[in-house]
């Protein structure tokens, strides 16, 4: 039977069926293309997006586990797509994306920052304890007087206070207290060792090298003053005459060094550091010197 013998209604139904079939093929092709693009987009999310970088840098184990889950699910989605199982592929891609977003939330910036603050605090705590032990040993070896012993007690007290604050998860608040303990121990040790023949016979290769050593020593004392004033601004007035004099001497020392006279610079730096010691003492921190 030719198509000419078909009734009009039959012809219409046949045309409609052909149109639907053709549209179905086109729709299927379009759906697959969309899924392929979606698969690529989710792969980018997992491997190279800002969420991926955030998870990678966070060090949060749970966040990384979510990302690994997302990778596995994404591979299943790609396999489903290759098997022309569009429904499963779509569901799996959505699931992979959700896993990644869960991971990103676990690695949110405040948690990343919190972990870093904790690691930094613990590293500084270890250093402060080591310096305290050295300070106590040197105090005993040299038979140092009351100031050195008071410094040791002050360092111990500050370390304990910092640990108490950190135990509440307040690492940012604990860090300045711990920094004071660390720097107090360091300047106390430097002050006690100052006159030792052992340290004074370091055999600097040049006056420039000795000048650099004195710059570092001056910087250490200045840093201690900075952390002291961070939460005790009322001490600024008592310290000011000494810190101003120290700054003037430091500037003169640097000028001498620029002119090549490092020996003169060393003498001026030593005078500057003595002024900083006086400033620290005026702030209630006992250090030998």
C-alpha cells in the first residue's frame, strides 16, 4: 500500500510519529551533550577549583576524605555515561558535586586559619620551653642574681598563662603572651652571656659580621618591647625616654655602617640595646644586663 492510499488522518498520525521520533533522538543527543559538559564541570570542581585548593591547603582530614569520595563518585558517573545510562550519570554527578561542597565547608577559611594558629602556637611553645630551660641552666652556671631568677619565674608564669588561654582554643589571644615569654627568655640569655669570653670570642670574620650580630640583638630587644606594649599601652610613657634614645643611637649606628665604619656602628648599637634593656625593666620585665 502506497502512502497515497492512506487516509488524511492516518497520514497526520504517521507524520506526528516521525516528528516525535526525530525530536526524541535530538533530545537524547542534547541530554548527552549536557551531561558531558556537566561531567567536565564537576571534574574541574574536584580537581582545580578554589574549593579544591581550599581543601588541599587546609590539612583537614575530613575535608580531604570528602574530596576523595567525590572523585570516586565522579568516575562512576563517567562510566554510567559511557554505558548510556543518563539517569544514573546525572544522579551521580549531583552526588559528586555535593560531596565536594561538603568538603569545602569542612575546610572553610576560619578552620584553616584555626589549624595554622594552633600549629604556630605549638611551635613557639616548644621554642619558649627550650629557651626557658637554657635560661635556667645559665642562671645556675653563672650564679646569676635576683634579676635572672625573677626573669625565669616571669617566663614560667607567662608560658603557663599562654597555655591556659590556648586550652580554650584562643590561640590568637595566647600567642602575644607566649611571644613575651619567648623574647624575655631570649634577651635574658643574651644579657647573661654578654660578658662571657665564650660568646665574645666568636671570631667574627669581619666588623661587618659583628655589626650584623649586634643588629639582630638590638632587634630582639625591640621586638620584646613591641609585644609588651601590644596589651600594656599604659607602659608606653615610662618606656618612651629609653626607646627614643635607643632609636636615635640605632639611627647613628646605621649611618656609621653606611659610611663603612662598622666598628663605630657596633659601639652605638651596644649603647642602643642598653637603652632598650632599661625600657624593658621600666615595663616591669626583669632581665639581666
